[in-house]
């Protein structure tokens, strides 16, 4: 079972958690940090090589959580153009295409291997989808997508994998292809999520930024940081809040606190 609440207050740490985080101040060396940045694509590619399409569950919750995918239509059968920025192997993309026949999707990922998995999926059709490899921090989306042509951009568990200094470049890139008045739907790791508390010492890259054992990185967002990022690139905030869940494993009597940030930002 799990409970869920939404709001603007940061999760309160237990005294043990607070003490552990306070102690963990030693940062990974600059040399190693530069190496991780240089090898980011290789590390994600190896991640998909190891896990193929089995790691993430198909995200059938997307339309439930983001009613906007339906709400942004002016009439029932209106064809929508979406961009899934950072599509992975299509866990979010394919349930969406199955669920809604009036969607054309652009989808891109950093990992060439992930893009190949998408193309090999039985549900992949060039009539309904265009997938391409892209580093959102430097490859211009306009090479694959016309300017001001996209109704909705989904940015789901993607920005956290990018160095905080480069996140603004992703938002600037996306802004060019989004239609005025349309939105970016965002969901990612929030501050003090269980995943952040599980990092062992020696994994810290910077404030709220960590490296996993496989070399992939993860940032944990505060509401304020995310709002500043988007507003600096010209977006307007519609919704920006923490989603706190407690997942309960009754068999092992474990309570796992999950914290996500779920937000919606609009291009004026």
C-alpha cells in the first residue's frame, strides 16, 4: 500500500537521516567529476545494454497524473503533437500512443542504444512517431522538430540526470519547439527522496547531486530551484509541488519515503 500527498512543504527528515546527510559533505574529486561528465552518454548506453528494456515499468500512470494531456485539447479528437524529451526505451511513450490514437510523438534520448530499442518495439510506427538520438544540452531540437509546433513536452525523470549547470540549456532548447501558450509537464526526484538518502558516502558531486555506482548521476530538486530554472528561460509557472508518497512493504515492515516534484510550466 501507499499514501500520497501533494503540497509545498519539504519532507521532514528523521534525526538519524539529518545527521547522516550532515556528515556526508566530502565531494567526489574534480578529476572524477569531469570524467563522469565526459562519459555520461557512455554510462547511460551501458545502463541500457545491461538492462535492455526491463528496468523501468511501463508508465501507464502518465495520463492519470497528467490530465493536461487530455485537457490541452480544444475538441475531443484534436490531434496533438507531443515531444517526449528523454524517452528512454519508450516506457512512457508506447502506453501513451496506445491509449490515445490522436497523438503524434517526437521522442529523443541521449543514449543511441535506447533509441534503437524504441525503433525495434512492435508498436513503433513512423506514421505516429519520430525518434532520434539527441543530447538536449547541445543538439538543436530544430534539426528534427519545426519551431513552435509542439502541444505538450514531457520531461519525466530526465533533468535529474543532467549536470545542474547545464539544465537551463535543455529548457532553452525545448522552448524553441513548444507552441506559445502550451506546457512542459515535469516529474522528477524531489529533495530527501529515499533514493537520495540511500547514497553511501563518497557519492556526492555537489548540493543535492550524486553519482550511482554505474556512473549515472541524479539530482534531487527543490521547488524553488526548479521554479528559478524555468522562469529564467521565459516560462510561466502553472503548478509546481512536491508529491510525497510512503510505500509500505508489509512483508518486511519497511516504510519507504518517496518524494517527487510534479510541475507544469507554460510558454507565454
